[in-house]
């Protein structure tokens, strides 16, 4: 599929009225888990577009171009409002959070397995270890606070058990940046991956930043705050993968292309007929946006689409599926940490290393670390932690359900906890 060859109406013809903007919400007990993850992913894609276009407008000196940005951005806002209201009123914060983490896990695993760029793949695998643990922590909070088992929400697709313990994920922020791609040489799929995973993790970060103040008890507020700090690390890592070179209009064209790619992937993958129709409509809207931006690129910079996107044929589409075995293979590497483009064993780090120094500041007292507190409380209440796993953990020390292991991923003689 080449979106530039798809027939669409003019941008002005896609303005929605209020009735169309407010969709029928999905039924939380009947809707497939991956339909929920697609809703979150496309919502995040629209959020990313909002952030980008507002920043573009604030750095744009041409009044006519600002008007074009404003019109298309308004339509992206309409799409975002429509998608966000697919979530039903009776789905509580933690049920939604489980879908956020299932998205983070399975989207990352899918992208990683198809990624040719070694630097991108390493970044995806590294963050996968951490998001996997977040699902486990939130699942235990869900069972404690609502009596709901997260396994019923993720279905048979995703296991729930510890990853790299969240306590081990806190790094000196300077170590979270990575080398960026060269868009003139990068594989088309890799360029899409960088933008998609940045948008998805940014959406998760935004959600947790807000939930940290809105949750109903201290344990939950603290857990959302802690994991929001990790999502900040992930966004820092992922956004650094994207090539910052190029003009604002070139970047805008890529944003629209990626939106087309995501909506088309969602449309082809969707099992819910009603929501599939929404993805189809939004794909057509995004094609109209893409063509308008292509016109603006030629008008203002005398550049062709091929100067930015040499081959506009979509790369392999994103299709959601279970990734249990791949995730288990990644879990074998819980003992590493990141230092920019390098990954090293925590046990080999020295006392004055940035990781050890930062860890000793943030995790000064083990009893104060929210992700640890939640599991300890769950063990206290139920006699063991909550899991949803097909078989034993791949890491023997993480198989103990009556003890929260805070050493895995941070087993270093110089750490205070």
C-alpha cells in the first residue's frame, strides 16, 4: 500500500460533527485485549501529532503556513477525542493501565523482532525488560484494590511475572540517550519504528504523570509516580533514536506518513467491526493530511515526497499477537544496565559509576521504594504475589512468589539496598 496512490477527499471535507466525534464505547468484558491496545496506540499517535504541530507552530514565522498547521491540527484533535472515548466509563484506571502495559510489552516485542537496525533493536529489548515488570507491579495493585485478576484482561497472549525489577531501572538520566539514525540511510521500517515507539511510550508517560495525583490511595499514587519516572527514561531513549536533521515540514510529512501506516495496520488487524470502521475513516483522513503536507513541502521548500520518503510503499504492517517465547528469551538479560549505546553487567560496575551513585540516591531506603512496597503488601495480603504465567520463570531467583527480589538487575556490592 502506497498512501499517496489512495483516493481521498480534501482535508476540509473530513471535519466531524459532535455526534460523529462521540463514538460507541467498547464493552470492557467482551472486547479483545488487542483492540484495547490499538485504541491506546492510536490515541498516543494523535497526542504525538499534537505535541509536534504545536511546537512547529511556535517556531513558524509564515502566517499562511500557521493556518494550515492549525486546520490539520484541529482535525487531529477531533480524531483524538473520538478515539479516547472508545474507552468505556466503567473501565477503572488500573484496568486501563493493564492495557497500557500490554501494549508496551507486545508492541515492543513485535517491533523488535522485525527490526534490522541493531541499535534500535537493542533499545527495544532493553525497555521490554522493564515494561514487563511494570505490568506485574500494576497487576498486583489491581488485585489488591479491586479484586480483579489482570490475567482475565490480557487473555492468553501475555504472561504476568517479574521482569527487571523496577527498583533496578532507575539510571542517571545522562545514560538514557542513544545514537540516532541517519534518515537518508535508515531502513523505512526502522524510521517508522523510532517514531511509533516514541509516541507510544510518551502516551504512557503522560497517562502515568496524571494518574500519580488522581489514584485513590497512597500505594497507587506512589507506584504511578515511580513508573512514570521510568517512562521518562524510555521516552528519552526512544526519541534519541530518531534523526533530528531535516526541516519542520520534512518531519511533518513523516509524522503524517506514520499515522497513515498505523491506521492502515490497525484497520487490517482489527477484529471489532465497528472500531475497524473508525480506523478506516481515520486512515482516509490521514491520507488527505499527508497529501496536503506534501503540497506544502513542495510549495515552501521546493522538495518532493521522494526527497523525504524514497519508497512510500508501507513496510510490513503491525499485527498484534502473543510474544511469550520471545519475551522469555529477552528476560534472560535482566542483569544488564544501559550506558548510552552500551549495555553492561551491573555487577561489574565500580562504586563511583553513574548507575551506582544514582541508585544510591534514589533508592536510599528499600522500604520507601513504591514498586517494592506494592509487592510486599500483596504477599502480605495473599500469602504470595499475583502472577499469570504458563510455566516457571526463566530466571530462577525471580521464581520465588513469597519474596520480592530487589537484587536481580542490581546485584552490586556497592548498592545500599
